[in-house]
C-alpha cells in the first residue's frame, strides 16, 4: 500500500529563481539532477520534513507554469514566520484569522501566492 506522499510538483517558469526563493523560505536542496538533456529534476525538502517539493520547468513539458500551489504550507508561529520572511526580502501578508485557522500569504517571484497556515 502507499505509505505517504513523496513529493508535490509545482510547474515553474524558472527553476533557478524559484530554487533561490525557496532557499529564503528555509527549504534545502535534495536533488538537482538531469532528467534528460536540458531538463532538470529539482527537489527540495522543507525544514521540518514531510513531503518534498519538486520544481518542474514548464518548458521541459511544453506547458505553462502553474498559477497556484496545489498544497498549503504550515508554520507553528505565523507572526514570527512572517517577520523572518520579510527580513529575508520575501513578500508576505499580515496574519489573517478565520474560523478554520490562521494564515499568511507569501508571493513568489513568479506571482503565485502560497498559503502558510498554523496547522503545523
């Protein structure tokens, strides 16, 4: 049986720009390997583990970059996380509280917003 989600894939326009961005979010490079000539497998791990994130180049698969993230991210202390991200030069909203929980939105260099919630 399937044991876990190994990785989530985000199709991006520029793997290098996005790799640098996720580095500012604390992600670590797991693998940067050739898939076939000219195409790369870029896989990142979140600081606290869980499923990995793959940055897939849109041009390598003859498609457009994703416009949204197919997953949410989590942090135990949203206010501290937002402050850390701002200090790293990342665009992030103030904490928003809803009946289901709290979150911030982080804008990546390609204009997508990723949601970081407090369900750590």
